[in-house]
C-alpha cells in the first residue's frame, strides 16, 4: 500500500500566530503582544513542527511583534536549541526593534544573526 504523508496546511490562531508552509520552508509569523500567557500555546504549536520532515527551514517572522516578554524570548531560544539538536535550520526574518532589544538584553543576540 502507498500512503502519502499529510501536508501541513496554513494555520492561524488568533491574531498573533500564522503558520504558512511554502515550498520547502515553514513560515511562522508571530504578531502583537507576546507575553507569558501565550507560553503554553506557543510551545504547543512550535514543537510539533520539529517532528515534521522538512527540506528547508523554519522561518520565524517577528516584524509585527510589539511587545515580547522574557518568557516568550526564552521559549523561542529553547525552540532554536531543540531544532539545532535535530539539525533543522531555524531563521528569524525581520525582527522588530522590541524583539532585537529583548534578545540582546537576554544574551540571545546570536539567534538574530540567523536571518
């Protein structure tokens, strides 16, 4: 029997998250005010992406983030670590000034250079 793997479909959660698979990459757009109340939801959405076969990269688009607390920044950093252990490239595209400020303040600026 031949089984075809289920394709990842575009996914939207509220106004703060959109996942859009394109070609070989998966684009994850985070927007708005990201605080600790979204920590669990972000983990529930991002971590399963690491289990999917991917030929390209997971691209985090953070240009429309207006507030980012340290809990969410640490969650993103942890996601990078897990992806690295699985040899899955993750890139940040267009980080907003607040994202840059929080990442630099927490010592995560190396993640910003992966764009």
